[in-house]
DNA sequence: TTGAAAGCGCTAACAT
DNA sequence: ATGTTAGCGCTTTCAA
């Protein structure tokens, strides 16, 4: 190339022969608007110190050319990627069909669609976790959101020291207390559901708890305890399940086998509550006549049960949006609380009438 | 800056004062390995013409520095972004919790995780569709996958002329025939389910069809027709629903109200089949004793029904992977079929014994 | 308030 | 087989 004749500033050439699609550049905008590239850049980035006239001229040119900034170039020059990674462990992805998750992701995506950030979905399997780590640390993203079904798995926690990361779900161990996370207030939700059981006149309230090595399992059990202790009621009616309907049914049978009176049950999720239904019906008991049942999560299992299950609804969409919000704040250097707990709300249905 | 002293090639400086995190560059790798940047680039891009020795040396340096290529720079220089957009219309995102969808997305993500492409999730609402378009056409992605719940919505179809795009689900109108899409063979699946009904001895087979302005609704009805006509059976027992359980129940009632014998029903999805169950039970009829029922989709509604529903399973994961595969092929200039139909398989359960 | 100029980290001819 | 040299399109001091 002899003289300064770049890819034709101003109006793009119609025929190039090699390039099928011509993407207008900032330089073309500058030429058309009769200003420098720097000025166009300022307008695009809405810098305050640009004459309204010039702003108009530039915007005009942008409009006419249908100009869209090139992210790669912008990112390279500014050292910001405007990309947020959504890390989904593969084991979680398998249960991606979990409506809860799907909605969380949707909340994230929707929130970000109003910002200049872009969402990058990464499935990280065991075998690829190293690849994921490198990708995250390679300066390819401005921050990451890690959602894990086994919430509490903060295996990416240490990356948080060098990259803004927000987790969905609280960590299991306190050592990881420095990480940022957004979670639902499991204990409060469980306490509320249990309180509702008490309010409806129940006095012998059991619980089918979740695995005690998962934060939601622990917290929901504690919520149940909190309410019972507040009312001076017996806290011995505890059986553990693994969040599946089958485990719920078995836990309920064990509970009934104890031979002590039971007039209410709080299950740590709707699946287990559905299981409890079967066990209760097996014994010829009625719901809510003999035993009132409450669940947690608010999903298909509860809504289609007979009678419909009273349950704790999680604001999954808002949860996702909050994760995104916290992360963006973090990226932009604002100071944020490490812990964000979202409130749940109780959905009273026929199972606790 | 006076002389050529860039960000310290070779070993990065520990203290910079301003930069908190030092991301190694290709230049640093080159310095450490004692070769030129071009060579490092070649190794990174696995060019064939590099001496094994040099390859080792470079890889060594990469390892030691924990080097990760900067996507922005690479993209800027190569004019390829290595980014694939996943466009999800917001109306679809609402039903993102549809397990079918979730699994498709997972299939896409998982397939891409084995390539060098990255998945960019875009929620495109009515109000933001223009933003989405600009983003897609702004040279920010190499291609796009558009999944829509109302499969058949190919409103992004015209972009396909300038950007590789693959759609999930066939277009509704033939005018859009030039677009690429991956779909399940709805007609064949429906024909198979109906054939199974015939094989089980049923001779008066009705269908609860889906909306006739959606490809799956149309195709599944045609599949049912195909089988009946092949066996010379009556094709008049058709009622239309809208894919909801309620509509399925109503359609079934209308069918039963006709007062003609019916011993089998093919519903265009599991939800409607579930609805049909209620209507059948209302009339005091049994399944499969009096009426055999088959559905389509294979989801929760069918598997938890009593008796479990015979249904057409969709390879949703594979469907997603295929979309990604087709798109990547398209991006890389390979010639691909416009239409890719994936086979379904029939899941025989108790509802058609 | 605007422009000039120097890169951001990488790839891709072109030389060697 | 390897190195040299231009940029890719944008941001960002620094001057004016």
C-alpha cells in the first residue's frame, strides 16, 4: 500500500469483490460527519464534552451508515470486554430443565439485555473445568456468575480474588465467606411456612428435611426449628430425604411409623411433599383433614398435586436479575454487600386449609 | 513514552501499581520461548509448518506463563469473532422452563464447548428486536441460532442472507424455504405413534391436534392422517386444541360427545393427552381398556400420568447439538443441507397396552 | 471542545 | 520454517 488509502472512509463502496458484507467503521462515520475519529468515539461513549451540534451530526452519520461499534476493537482498546460469563456446571446443566434454574437464567439474561453487557454461557464439565478457568482468567470476560444446582459448590470461589464473581446460592462452608452470592432466604421461607401451619392450628408439626450437606437442606430445617421453638413446640419430628419424591414418601412413612400424633408436615421441597402425599394416602389419612402439608419451591409437583400444595415460592426471576445486578455493580467498582438474600413468599393452597 | 519499552515482554513485572492482574501476552510468550510473535501465533493456531522443537518450547512458555489468547485481539486481527449468538425471543424465554427448550439449549452449549466457539445468549423482546438485529449484523458474531417456542417464527430469516443463521423448528411458510433449520420429524413421529395404536388393535382412532398455524400442529396432524389413510381407517375424528391440558380435555369431550365409537386417541402433545385423560375419566371410561392414548413430547405430564403415557420422545439434546453443528459447518463455509430432520422414537408405556 | 497519534494483542501477508 | 511488518477498529492521553 503506497498512500494512506484505508478501506474507503465515508460512504462504503458497493462492490469490493472480496468482502461480501460491509460493516461500517467509526472512521467512516467520522468522515461522513466531518469530524475526527476521536470525536465519534466520544459521542458513541456519550462523553459530556461534545457540542450538541457535533453530537447531532455524528449521530446522523451513525444512523445513515447503520454503524455499530465493533466490540472486539473496543474491548481491545479499552481493556474491558463487556462480557459476563454464566458458568453452569454440567451436572447442573443436566437438570437445566429444572424450571427454577431456567427462570434464574432468564432473569439474568433479561437484566443484562438492558445493559451493554453480553452473556456468555459456559458449560463446565469436570474435564473442562480447567479450560473454563483459563477462559475466565484469560481476560475474556469482565465477570462471572456461577450457578450450581448443588448450590454451595463454590469451587470457583478462589477465582473471585482476581475476577468479579457472583454465586447463585450461599456457600456451604464459611471459609468461602468472602465470595459474593445471591440467595433466597431459605430459613425465613421455611419458618414462614411452618408458622402458617401453626397458625392453622397444627401443633404436632413434622419436617421432611433435605440433605444436610446442602445449604438449602440445612437452612430450611433451621427455619422449621426456629418457628417451632418460638412456639414452644416439639422439634423431634425430623426425617431426612434427598429432595426426590421417593425419599419424601419414605421419610413420611418413617414419621408415621413413629406412632406419635402428627397433624402437619413441612417438606423442604415440593417433590418430597408430593412423596409425602402418597405415604399419607397409603395410610388412609387425608390432606389437610388429618395432616396439613407445606412444601418449598413452588413447582409443578406442588401445583398439580391433589389437593394443591401450599408452598414457598422463590422469586427465581428476580434472583437472576439480582445476581446480574450485583455482578455489574462489582465490575463497575461499586461496593456491594457480599450477601444478598431475597425474600420468598408463601403460596397458601388447599393442603393447609 | 520514549523508547520501545512495552508492557515488559518476558516475565511479567510483579508490581505495576496500576494493573491489578497481569494477563500474559503472546509477546511475553515469544520472548520467553526465544521466538517471534508470529511463531507463537502459529503454534497457538496449530499451523502445520512449525518444528516440533519450537512447538515444544513455545508450549512450554505458554504453560509457564499460563498464557491464554486474548479473544478481542484475535478477533480484531482475524476478522472472526468465534462467537455464536443464541437468540431467544422473550415470549419463548417465558416458557424457557419448558424442559424441551432447556435441553435443546444445553445440547447447543455442550456441543460448542468442544469447539472454539462461544455462546452468546440474547433475549430479544419486541422492543429490543432492533437492537438484536444491529448486534447480529454489527460483526459481533459469526453466526446465530434462533430458537423460538412458536417454532415457525422465522422473523430473523432475512438476516440469513448476510449472516449464517440456523433455526430451531421449520418455518411456517415456504417462502422462507431458503433458511436453514433443524427440526424433529413431527409427521413421522405422529405417524409412528398412530401406527402403534393401530398395531395394538385400535380401529377408531381420534386425534387432538395442535394449533394449525404452528408447524408442529400441522405436521403431527398430517402424520396421524398418513397412518390412518395407509390402513384405510376413518380420518374424521379430529379436534383442535392449543397444546394446553385444558384444551386437551375439552377436545376430548367434544370427541366423546360425537357419540361414535373411539378406542384410541393420539394427542399432539403430552399436555393435551393429560387433559384427555381427565375427560375420559369423567365419562367413566378406562385407559387403555376403553381408549388407548398416545402423546407427543415426552415430558412430565406424560410420565407422571396414570397410567403412564405412551408418547413420542424428541431427541432434544441432539437437536440442539445438531443446530450448533450445522451452524458451525455453515460458518466454516461447508455446504450443508437446508433441512435437517431428526428422528423421534416412540416410548411405549401403559396407556396403549 | 476537538484533533493527532500511539497503541490494545493478535493475525497475515510477505520476506527470508 | 521463521521473522518482519502492517494493520484490524477502537480508546485514550496529550496538545492545541
